[in-house]
């Protein structure tokens, strides 16, 4: 069975790009039907703001939220003993899971939504993109700024990388 689709053209400078929307994703009233919304969370104020937008998306479209936190390893980690690093990662994973669970419960209760939380280890933008693929997310909602300062210089812009490489639509929530 072949799914019909609409192509919406939008111009950007001299070139035009097309956004493909499957008919099955559109309600009769013209609103999108979403199944999964991925929300990367680094626990910054920006990511919490993005979560508020994503929760509203989930409420109005009936989508499931997936909260994702990525624990990043740094080059300096190779100088730490494997046992110490393993224990540290276990503690950071458990702490992140508890915080994500609390965030999800607060938004679920307030907005009558459902979802789940994931914690991964790796480079944030790579893990976000991979999780979006694995979960077949239709949209990623993330904050425009996470951590700042030397960490931003070291990492570059995670939001920018996600926008460039994501397998789905991306909503970047600005400050």
C-alpha cells in the first residue's frame, strides 16, 4: 500500500526545497498528527523551555514524549581508571534518570501526556540523531543554547549540528 503525500514548496534565496508530509500525518482539520516527539534535555533552562513546547505539542497531537539526556565523555576521561569511570557513569546515569523521571511526571500530570526517558553516553548531537532514527521520531524539540563558555567552544553548537543532520523535523526553541 502506497502512502500519499503532499509536497509543500518553500523558497530560500534562489533555490527551492520541498517538505514532504504524509497524508496519514494530517488530521482533516489540517493539523499534524504526531506519534513521537524527541526532547533532548541537558537540564539547562533552555532545554526546560523546549520541554514546555514539546509537552504542548504532545498534548495537542497525542504524541508520546521521549526525553533524552546524553552523558558526554571527554578526552580527559581516558586518564581516569576504568573502574572509577564506570562508577562515575553509573552515578551520573542514575542521577539523570531520576531527574528525567521527575520532569516527565510533572509535565505528564499537568498536561495529561505520556512518554519515557532515555539516558545515553556519547557525543550529544550524534546520540540525538541516532535516537531520533531508532524511535522514528517525527520531530525533535530542543533549546537553542545549552551550556555556555568553554564547553560551548569545545563542543560547537549541538542544536546546529542536529538541525543539519536530523532525519526528521527540528524545532529549535530560542531564548
